C-alpha cells in the first residue's frame, strides 16, 4: 500500500486511507446528528 519510496501511498493505499477517514468522520457526524440540541449546546459552552 506504499510506493517504492515507502513514504507515499500507492493507489490502493490511498483508497484504504480515504475510506477509513471518511467512515470516521461519518460516524462522528451521526453521533452529533442524533444528539438532542440542548446537549450539543452544553458541550459547546464548556469550551
């Protein structure tokens, strides 16, 4: 999944990494989307 230089991803590796990142973002989005709005506001005020 790496190029010959062992630093850059090859085509297959890029697809695996992109899919993993996308799934992680999508999972977190679903968590936020399903939370009640009051709970989201409380979390934002803590920061």
